[in-house]
């Protein structure tokens, strides 16, 4: 039996190649394959039902990516991601409804306004560390929920609903499932490229140094508080952009859509998908978004049915069990599990996998 030649290492002849966006051929092939599938295969071979589900996954993936920038890559815990998404959603809703602005104007405005709000919150919250930072962002979540219920001039109050008017971007009709999917997937793709490039820069490397050991990072001359604030701004701006996309995806915004349970879902997405992993954010969002669909549509086909009230509790139990399983058995999440499988086939038939 012949020995199958496998890759034994990655060798570069220049720093430019080593620190490229996709330094290896497999990385580039994977990136191009993802683009082809997302924009050339899915739109023409998928029903409107699944185009809507994929749009929901893309919106959730952007919110998970926003939290991963702060928690996975910078090591700061936040329980207020849904609150920042609410700021972005209501910004888009009001700009589109009252001033009839294009999504190309409303979405950047939502991201910038959400980032500005985060700077104000971060000036106080980021001076405290660890669990106290999580409590501070949790307090901000409750403050935003109170404002959503009582600031009726902006949100419509408890019973108020903001309707996002029909939007058209050239040939893309954002009320059509295909146009909506292409637009949301395009924005997610741009944000993924932005985050990938961010962590190739000096700022991104400072984020990683702070995550690994903030005391050592400060000793190396990194202004820790300034970079923590920058990470908080980037994360919140992406969360606001996610909320703006959600406004265009749903078309109706109400105050109960941005509760604490949404922040917990975002945290579950990055734990299940993989901390400090861009593909993990997408995988985790897909997993968490598809669970309710599986319980509602998949299990009845297998002869298992739950009542409407029971399904909610089953879904919550399944979330909790899944998070615990990944924390104990595979802390790197779905992306780590995928890397383990890929590493096995890359080194086959040799048993040695190298040190981790």
C-alpha cells in the first residue's frame, strides 16, 4: 500500500505572504467557494422559504460576529448586544419612515450612532473588569428596554410598531426574498472581510494582546483602556448594523424583539460556534437559528410533536444542554470540531497530530 503524501507544514518566503488575508491555497479556495455558493448557487436553487431562513441566519451571524469581536477576540464580556442592535434597528426605522432615506445612508448612520452610544457607555463600563463589566452591560440592556417601552416619540411605546417602508436598491427589491437575501448576504460578506482585515492590523493585534494578558499588554506600551474602548466601538457598531439589517428583514420593529433573551442567544451563538472565530460566528448563528425550525417542522415529520408552550421549554433546554456539551467536550465550538476533522484527514494515515 502506497503512502499518501500530505501537507507537513506551511512555509512562507516573505512576511507579505504570511500575513496575507488568505495565505494558503486552501484558504483562498474555501473563500471563493463560499462566495460562489452564497451568491451564485443559493439564489437560484433555493425556495423563498429557505431564502428567508438564510437571511435570518445572516442577520444573526452579524450580531454574533459583533459580540465575538468584543468577547472572543478582546476578552471583554458583554450582555448588552441586543440593546445595541435595538439602537441600530430604531435608527434605521425612524430614518427610513420619517425621512425616506436609502439603506445605503440609513445603515451607516445606524452603525455610527450605535458606536457613539457605545463610546458613552464604554467610558464608564470599561473601567471595570471581568464580571463587573458584564453587569454594567446588563444594566445598559435594562435601560434600553425601559426606553423602548416609554420613549413613545421614537419607539411608539409598549404597543407601538414601526413599519419600515419598501426599499429599492437598483435591481434589488428589499421586499422580495431574493433581493433581501442578496443585500443582507452582501453586507455580511463586507463585514466579514472588515473583521478579517481588522485583526491583521496593529489595532487588531492589540485586541488579541489585551485578551491574552492585559497586564503584559500594558507593560508592552499598549494603551489598554483606549483599545478596549475601540473594541467596544467596533463591536457595538456591528451590532447596530445587525439591528438595522433586522429592521429591513422583518419590516416591522417592536419593543419586545430586543430583550435580554436575544443577548443570551448571541452569547450562545459564539460559544457553540467558537470563540475568536469568524466562521464560528456564522456556524453558531445557523445552529441557534435552525433549532426552532427543526423543533417546529423537522420533529413532526419524525412523528414527534410538542404543544406550543412545551416547544419553547424544549428549545431552552436544548440550548442549555448544547452550550454545556460544547463547553465540556469541545470548548472551541463547531469551528474547532471542523478543524479537528480537517486535521485528521490532513495528517492521515499518520497517527501523530502534533502538540496543541
